[in-house]
C-alpha cells in the first residue's frame, strides 16, 4: 500500500476515495518537463543537501482532468522518482489517454519505466 500525502487525503475527505496507477522510476527530468509544460505544483516536500542543492522528496502536480501526479524520490537512488497517479475511476479512459500521450515524452526520455498495474 502506498502512503498517500496529506494533500491527497484532504481531497479524498471532500471528493471520496481516489484510485491509483503506479509507475516505476522516472529521472528528475520528469519534474523539469512538467514544470516547463506549466503543470501546477500543488504540494512539495524537500530538503537542501550539504551542497546547497534543493532535493524534492515528494511533488504533487494537478492536471486539468483532474489527475494528481505524485512523484516520490526513491530512497535508494537519489536521481529516480516513483510516480503515483491518483484519479477517479470514472476517468479511467482519460487516464489511459493521458499516460500514453502526455507522459510519453517523459517515458521516451527514460529507459527503465514500466507500469506496475494493468488496465482493468
């Protein structure tokens, strides 16, 4: 089970339980790509390394659909992120389109990115 960020838990209090689609490993360029595409960051938690560089441990983006893209830094690899997409089940077809069309440029930029859950 995934630990949901408080931001998502607060949404669920008003809108009901959200479903989740999990993806393995995106590099840090995924965050940069989504920032450049003007996706709204609605939550972030980070720290500053001894080098003075900011490291984002968790980032949540909200899309227009609305989907919530929750990136979680992999504790074993500082440069990699897991992606959890929270969505309403009635938006599943839009989610499938989103993952194949919108996330494709990110996936093409990484070599080890696969989904962990199938489409039911």
